[in-house]
């Protein structure tokens, strides 16, 4: 995963949860994805519309999605959102998730209440 990220990648995931915040390095984004898959080991996305613009070396785009999430503990849920992204020279330079952040926060609260301490951890930011 890290090899496909630009060295100065910028990742934004809204909300007040263990998954929220902004990251500005490959290492922080990699730690974020590791946490995401520990907290939500089963994710399935249905991708809807995808739009893009720009030359092949500097593409901006957006993708709508519906996410089916089965957290490590607690109730499964469905979330809808859009990612806005930039691919510069074949590497992801920017991606911002616009999703229902309260659903993510509630899932983290539920996991923490069921004993998953990481679900209540401070966001990974840099």
C-alpha cells in the first residue's frame, strides 16, 4: 500500500473518533489503514459514480460509494459517502472521505464499550 502513496500524501477522514483526523505522511496513513482493518475487519464497498479530470500525471477525481461495515465488535452498519482524490505521477497524493462520520463514531464507541481499547484511542495524526 505505501508504495502507491506519494511521500507527501494528505489523507482526511472526518469525525471525532479513533479513525478521524488528518495525516500527511505515508507512515501515518499506513498506521491508519492498519487501525481501520483491526477495528473493521470486514468492509465491502459498492462503488457508484466515478468522475475524473486532468492529465494522466495529475488526475483529480471523486467516487461515490456505499460501505457495508462489520466492526470487530458490535453491530454491522451501512455508510454512504464520497472520496475526493488526487493521483499525481501514479501515486495517491490526496484523498478525503466525506461520509456519515457519526456512524463511524458510534461504531467506535460501541467497540470501546465492548472492550476494544483501540476504538477509543486518539486519532492517528501528524
